C-alpha cells in the first residue's frame, strides 16, 4: 500500500493485492466558483496485468527495500510537511517505510532513500510533484 500526504491533498492511497486488484483513492480540497472550499474524493479501480503485478511486487522484495530503515527524514520542515509511506505485506511479514519531505530535499539527501522505494512510489503516483 502506498500513502502520501502532499501539501494540497488530504490523502492519496494506492492499494494492490496479490490477485492483481488495484484501488486508488484520493481526497483533496478545492475552491468552488462561489469561493467556498469543498472536499473532493476520487476512486479508481482496475485489474493489473500479471506482468505489471510481478514487476511491482518484485520492487517490494528487492534487498534495499527489505533491509531499509523504517523512516527517512529527507529534510526537517515545520510548516506544511509532506510524507510518503509504503507498506508491504507478504507471507505474514510486514514492512513499512516512511519518507518525510522528499520534495524539499537536496539531491544528496534524496539519494539516501532506497531506489526500490522510489520505484514503488513513482509507480503508485506517477503524476505526483513529490518526486521531482
């Protein structure tokens, strides 16, 4: 499962299951024409092709992901922090990795985050501004 909390979103969560089920849910706030703020939610569901599912699950089993630290604080920020979390569950074991403020780090700071974590995060949220 991928979850993140960028500055303008309340939540953005992607889940995939061993049978290939894919569910992405996001919620955010936007201004209406009248100037009020409303909450918007969106849900997408699909079935992954077996080859795509195998590729994604492979990233979660790469050594740099399996042996990663539970948290990476790329940069300390006090106002509007963002975070990304990936949870992998496989055969009774669970691995959770959280990365804080990736979008605000330098190249050297970002390099400390495991490459397989970034592959998973970019796959789950390909249009996110957090990974630039």
